[in-house]
């Protein structure tokens, strides 16, 4: 189980350092520990016993490491998961079309409620080093997985989801897809 740093910590507002490749053993261990944390957080019994909030994504700054590593572990059905364990991810293209989560975004590092919609690109292409498969990859994704990846990549740049809520005009993109 990892300690999750809260949004009041200055580390979450800094740009994370790129990870050197080939990946060091310590960076690989960090990434795998992050994945294990997400898996444990999604196990209702384990999460309740250890007072964990369930999460679908985690960035290294959230666990106290200023490194460009993110992990995404999204449930798909009862037994399947969409999993990415990535180093140095960058968004290389994105759609004009926007999407947002109807219920709003949340974050393991943010305890307070921040009402409002975060408009993100509906489709993105990400270039990164896939830590699980030990290779450079390009990921094309859309909808909820694209939103989660953008949220985690934002952490690597010191951006929190509530920074993207437009308080003056919460419906900036009236044609955005509601997910």
C-alpha cells in the first residue's frame, strides 16, 4: 500500500522529471507498486479494511515521486480490466470534440468536492514507454479511458482536475459528449 499525497503538497504542482530509459529497477518497482495499489483499491473488502478510496488511475507525483510514470487500471465488465503502466507519456494528437464525466471528476489526492465539469478531448493518441511490455507504444483511445489518461498526464505537469473547471461558464462546450 502506498501513501497518497494530497493536493496541498507542493510536489503535486511541479512538473515531473522524465524517466530514463532503459528503465531502472527502482522505477519499474515503483510502477508495479502503483498498479498493485490500484488493484487493491478496487477490491471492496481490502479497500474497506485498509481505508482505501477506489481509484482507476495514479501518477507517480501522487505517491511522492516526481517522475513521469502513470498507471491506469479501469474495470471493464466483471473480470476484465484495461491496464496501462506508462513512462514518459505525451499526448501527440487529440480530437476537437470534447467529453466530460456527468458526475464530475475525482482524484485520490483531492478530498474536497469540486463541482463542475472538466472538458477533455474525446479521442487522444498517446506516445509512451509501456513498462509492462518493455516497449515504446502509441495508444489510440476514446471516451472514458481517454479522460482517465488525460487526468493522469495532467498530474505529470502539476495540473489538478479542478484547475480545468471553468467557474464562470460551466457549459463551455454545449456539444460535448456526456459520459
